[in-house]
């Protein structure tokens, strides 16, 4: 089954906690601290793999969890770092944060890597908190917590040239005639349900990738039929071959088809609507009478007057294909290769680490401090220990919490609640 869009959940590994330990050697019962550091948790890393052509590998597995780092031990023994978790995706995959729709990464090169989540850092053991006045710290830092992301991965096919048009206009037949691709071909609509790629080598020109994009329909850009799902595969192409049934064998007007498809391309993306196009008037072998030939000439003249390069072909019998691709290989080198559909500005990194963030809120005279920073700090300290409590207060001061509280109006004797722990505030 061809799958080109999937939603998954990834979770990084938690950092191992730092250890609280003291030397207990013979003749030295009150030795110094020797708690080791915790190991780092595993990161979530995506890797582009050109051997994959769809997202079918995610069909039965939607949750990925990296391992946690080991906690620190006695005798300054550090915990082991966890292995990073590598997740393979096809070249052309685009990764979005499913919770806010933000673009995270565009995987356009084989073996490209993207760190979606860094593993939690291991906590420091109590050996790091000893100084001349605090020789026996009874606290250590915990490892950073794991983090979770809900991601949507879309596959946007990477091809140099895309074949577009209504269903059953002969795109698959054309692809099979000029490339090594062997798409399914039959005389009914939506024969092509997946994008087919073929390598084209025309005469002495450099090889290029040609994509048969499944037939679009009116309303595709708004999600009608299957068209909306297929439009993403046109986005990366450098140019388009717009295939029309010039014979009208389906009972449709080819000029009307041409305009409707271009309306859908523009509605989906204005950039896509401006993509360079060459028009292939296909199925000319089915035109037998003078009236049909006259309509063909009028159609060709109309499209030529609009500025398009137009070729009469019959993919079924190979007529006109050589002239069409002589033209394609001539103009393709003039068009910059831009496999990334997004600008650098559009590719945003993950939001910064919230480790230093906190919020202050005043409710009924009580000053509440919440956020990741105070929560993590409280896990670090032992408030019943004098030295640990002093460390807690100094850290809050250094992080600007006390200054922010005073700006909010706190006075000596007011109640201060820090993540559920109540204190009486004094400068």
C-alpha cells in the first residue's frame, strides 16, 4: 500500500539522575561527596533514505520512544548515555509539528539527518556542588525530563518534470514510452493511484526524473476526490508537462480541462501555478475527420497565443514524443533545481528549550510561580537541608524570579507558592 501521509508520536529519552553519595572509606567515615552524573537520554533523529519510496513502514507503528539515560552511581561513576533512536523516512519527506502545524524539516537529500528531539541531559551528581563552605551537599540534579512531539510526515515526490492532467488523458502511457517506469495502464479513471517515477535518458542529454502525477479533478485544491492528496507531489518539480486529450474521447473540452487544472494548481499554491509548463496534445491518433483536425489546430493556436510551447503527440503509438522531449531536455537545464519547496525562513526550528521559563500569577493575594524551571529546581533540592535550601534561593534570585515577584508587587510576609510549595516571602 502506498502511504504518503502519516501521523506519529515521538518521545526522547529522559536524562539519568545525578547521584547523592559520600565516600565511606576505612578511617574516613565522613568522606566527601562522590555522586556520579546521570547519562544523557536518547535523541529522536530522522534520516532520509533514498531506498524508501513511501511511508508504508509507519503503517503499523506510530509511537517511537528513545531509551532513558542511566542514573549516576557511587564513587563518581557516571551513568551510561542512551542510544539515539534513528527513524528512516523517504527522501522528499516533510515533517510538521502536528500540534501547531509548524514546518520542522524538509528532507531533500539522501542520508540527511534531522534531530527532532534531543535526549534529556543527565543530571549532575552531588560531587559538583561541594565548595569551601558546603563540603557535604545532600542534593544532586535530576536528569532532564523526556519530551514528546506529535508529528505529521508528508511525502512530496522529488522529480524534475511532472506530468499533470485529468484522469485518463494518457500520462501513464507517455511515462512508459520514455522511461524505465512500468505504470499500470488501463482505459478507466484513476488507474494511477500513486505517483509513478521514471528515469528518462533522451539522446545525449543528462538523465532526469519524470513523475506521473495521478489525475487531478476540479475541486482538487479544496480536497475533492483524490486530487488534494496528489497535489503535494507536484510541488517539487522544476517544470510540468500538461497532458490534454486533444481528441475529446472522454467527452470533455480539452481547453476547459487545461484551464481547470491550472486553476487547481494556483489555488493549491500560487508558486505552483507559476511553474513552467509545456503542453502535450495527446491522442491525436484518434482524430480522423476534418472537423477534428480543425478543432486541434484551433486549440494549438489558442495555447500558443497564451505563450505555451505546444506539441501534438500520440503516446500510444509514439508519435511526436521525440520532438516533445527534444524540447524538454533543451529548456530543463535553464530551470534552477529547487527540490526544497520551502524557503529557509519557512523552515523553523523547534521552539527553544523551556528550561528557563516560568510564569508569575497573583490570585487572592497569593503569588504563584509555575513553569519548567522552578519544577526542575524543586526536584533538584532538599528543602529540609540548610545548604540545599540556600542553593534553591540563590538560583531563584539568579534566574530573576525574585526581581519579577517584586515588580509584581510582592511584600515581606506575603504568601509565595512555587509549584505547590508554600513559603512566606522575605527579602
